């Protein structure tokens, strides 16, 4: 590969890392509370509110059912409003975050639902408020699942960011399509795939180790 | 020695708090009082008009088969369940109409332990014990100091930094007890606390509860389906069946003379029973030998009854039975084989009844041993 190619490669790598990282953080910050809201407002939840639960559920399902490539284009006005532009890496972070938030919310929801209701009852019985239950029971007890789910979300984002090339966001996926596929530069294609594999493996490894350290449920 | 000192210290602090509470409330009225409490789930009545009073320092056992309404009953006492109708008074205050927010400070006066311990797996033992104090807003150093005292009290001083998953069932329940005591409650609710434990661990947990009751004067209400539990620590027992209290009284009296079918059936495992091979050969038709069940309690069980019986009516056969002590009262059941011919049988029954025993002719033995 030429040095110009290597520069392009490194820039693409950085774009992928940026897109994945930024939209990952944003989807965590909004997705975890959304997942919590889905759990606590459900029937028998600590803050039961079935109407709110149905509305939130419908919004999440709505976003999740639209294919990402369509969402990417459909959200252009929103992107322009938030990022000030509709093209480039930063612009791609908006639709990526909006797609990943409900995705992560559902994953977090599953872990939060698995928390033993007996633990919630125990903290209620000692005079704990709903907020105490969220802080001391739901989130800490579900933490291994919350982290494992976040790892899954990040890996999914690495893949989804490849589509963001459609709005000029760059990234490794875009590089592979434009150079590797359209210009038949097999070396670039192979290099991109190799780097993506390493990246995903590294993410998964770090995620798994973290879960292992957090999980106190067995001796 | 140091740990012993600490323990005494904890105890005396508890005593002072409890004494202060008594002055504040200014009465020796019941800690908990239920009046005609009803609770339905759909068509089924979990509680169908339950009234019960529990005095300060008492250990009251509520026993019943599964589905009898025990769990609902104990949860009405700290507002985890809300009755459809009726009154629940805790330390003189009616709580069944209170909202979740108003119940929170009240629940801090009531500790609770659970069948499956319900310890938070992500927190260490000391963090679990200190959690009620964290909820109360006690400073961290003070909470950990108190947690250490309590762990000492329940005999787990070395496990403060361990996670619950590393503990045995009995140790987990000790942590549960320490946690329930952290906020210095006036009342401890025990929800089948020993049902998931083996018999030996059950005994040690019950002994711990009894000690805590005696040393701290803590009132304990426990629900269980095991008569053994009631037998070992309760002062009073209420038998719950299909949402109603069908029998209530001092444990030894219910043991000696159970009135309800449920109580009799729950007692089966713990009271002497007629050996099966003899029961199988019993017939209502007259035979050479009648089998009597003789229930004795109190004074009647202390007298040389069998010797006197032999002197009065002649030979008989002692089949099975014994006398045990419940709350210091002798309670016994004897199965006797006596000559079935008249007037021998009537004389025997009259003699025993005259000595304060309850006698029942179970049947006649047909065939030989």
C-alpha cells in the first residue's frame, strides 16, 4: 500500500473509532435510562404506569423496525438540526446514536428484568424509596448484563458505521466499499476486514473481562 | 474477650434504644394488631378476616400449609401488601391507609428476613448489612462501624468483605438477620427464614433468633409451615388455614391439645404417631385388645400415671409414645394396648380421664403380633 493509502487507512480507522465510540456513549447514556423506564413502568414494576410503558415501547419498536440505511437518510433533517450539517463523520453520529439507543435500551431491559424480585422486596421492606431501588438494586445487580449488552451494542455499531459512508461519514467500511470493492483493491479489502476483526475481538475481550470482574453472583 | 465486650456493648445500646422507644410510645400496648384484615386476589381470599395481636417481646409463630395466606399476612404488617379492608396497627399507628412514602420511615422500624435471604449479590456482606442505615442517611464510617458490631453479634465478624455468593445458606441468613437488625427495629418479621436450610443450620438460626429476642427484647413474628420451628422458639402460635386463623394460643397448649384439623396434621411429624403396622391392623370391631391414644399435658404428665394404671386395672401394653417439653411444659402422647373386655376397658378409660388425660379409643387389634 502507498503512503497515501496508509494515511487514508488510518484516517478511516479513526473515523470508525470516533463514530462507534461517540454513538456508543450516547446510546448508553440514553438507552440505560430508557431500559430502566421500560422495566419500572411495566406491570408489577416499582413505578407502574402502563400507558407510559406502552408509549415508550412503541417508540422503541418503531425505531428498531426501520432498517438503518433508511433511518440514516430519513433522519437527515434531524441530523442537520443537531450537528449543523448532514454530511461527514459527526453528522453520522446522530443517526447512529438514535438507532443504537432503543437497541441498547432493549438489551438493558432484559438484564434489568432478570434482577430477582426478592431483592427489590427486601429493599422496599427496609424502607427504601424507588430511587434507592434503582440505585442500590436494579442497576448494580444487572451490571454484568448491562456491560455485556453494551459490548454487543458497540460491536453492532462498528458494523452499522460502515453504512454511514452513504452520507460521507468515511470510516473503514466506506473505505472497503470504495477502494476494496469498487476499485478491486483486494489488499485494502483484506486489510480492512482484518482490522475490523481485531477491533471486534478486542472489544469483546475487554467487555468479557469487565463482566467477569463485575459478576459476584457465583463464588 | 474483645469481641465479647463489643457484643455486650451492642446489646446494651439496643436495650437503651428500646427502652427509649418504650418511654416515647408511653404504653405497653401491642406492637402489632390486625383487625379483621381481608385481602383477595381475584376470586380467592388470601386473608379472610384475620385478627391478631402481638405484644412487645413476644415470639409469635404463624403456621399454615402453603397457600394458607401466611405470606400475605406477614406482608400486611409492613405495608408490602395492602389489605382490601380491615386495620393494621403498628406501634399503635394505623398503617393500612398510608401511602408508599409514608410507609418508608415506618418500615425502618420493622426488620424482615426471607426464605431465600435476598442479599444483594453485588454488595459485600458489610455493605448489605449497612444498607438500611445508608437508606436512613447515616454517615459511612458510622454505618460500617455498626455493620461490624452486628456481624460480630451474628458470629460472622470475619466475613465483612466477602460477597454473599461465597457464603453458605446459614451464613447468608445470619447476614440477613444482621441486616434486619441494623436500623434497630422494634419488630422482626421472618418469612420462612429457615425453610431453605438443613435441620442443623435451622437449629442454629433459630437459636440465634431466640437469643436476640431474649437479649434485645425484640418482638418476632415468624411464618412457617414447619411445626418444628414454632416448637423450638415461639411463645404463641396462630394456625392459619384458607385465610382464617383457626386456632391460636400458647405453643404448649396447642401442642398438647390441637383443636383444628390443620394443627393436628401439621403436628403429625413432630408428635408421636401410632406405628403404621399397628394402625394397619386396627379395626372398629371388637377384638381382644383395644388401642388407646392418651394425650397428657401439664401436671397430668408429671404423675406416675402408668404405674397407677397398672395398680388399678392390671396388665396393659405400652405400644409407643413419650413425653417431651414444650416451653417448659411437659406434653405427652402415649399409645397403650389394654384388654378390650368390659368392664376393663371402661374402667381404664375412666381412670385415665380422671387423671386429666384425654383418651381416645383408636380401635381394636385383630390378629396376633
